[in-house]
């Protein structure tokens, strides 16, 4: 799986050179472009609901909710094919349901150590990563079931 920003020509190039790779577009980039025209805060939640909808029925339902608030916005949102950014279109068996690029999240996560010399920076990333792994391990030991409680909570919420 590959997640990229909305660079022109990248969708065609990836499908041509890597035909078996699932290519997604970072939804945050799509939202940033879309939001330039549809700025009202009440449009934000329906937009994200469409991107995170886990099946076509939920996608269509969330799209209808957005269309009630802004019909033009619902149409404009589909300018970039949802096959590349909506969870409803992700392949069955995909091991990742992320709709955002993790590179930007990672870059923000390491901001305090990015300015260091390379060896010091890499050591800082290593230490931060080890701390995060340990914190997540300790959290998971408190789970009462086999599935992360946050995931169970997300899947029981109604859009």
C-alpha cells in the first residue's frame, strides 16, 4: 500500500509502474483543497465521516448528510475519486485502514529532535520509538479483550 499527496500524474504513474500496489491519496490533502471553497465548520465532520465510512452504504449515507448541508460541496468532494481516499473502497484484507499519510504525523512527532545532527537525531528517534512501544505495551496489558478498546469504541459509534 502507498499513500501519497495529490501530485498530478502520480495516480497514473503508480498504477502503471506498480499495478498490484494499492495506492491511496492522503485525505488531509483532499480536505485542505476542498475546504478552500467550503469553509463552514459544520461541513468538516460529514467530510471526515465519508472518508472513514467502512462500506458503501455508510459512504452514501454520509454523503447524503453532507449534501443536505452543501449539495455543491458533496459533488465537489467526489472530484478526486473516492476509490483512492475513502475507507469503503479499500481492498478486503488490507492490513491498514489509514486514510492519512503517516509521514506528516511522524515529522510532527519528531520536530523537537529534527534540528540535531544526524546521529543525534537518529538516536532521538530510536529512543522516542522505544518509549512509545513500551507505553503501548503497558496500555495493551490492561485490555480486557483481544481487541483494542479504542477500535471497539470506533466501530460501535454511529456516524
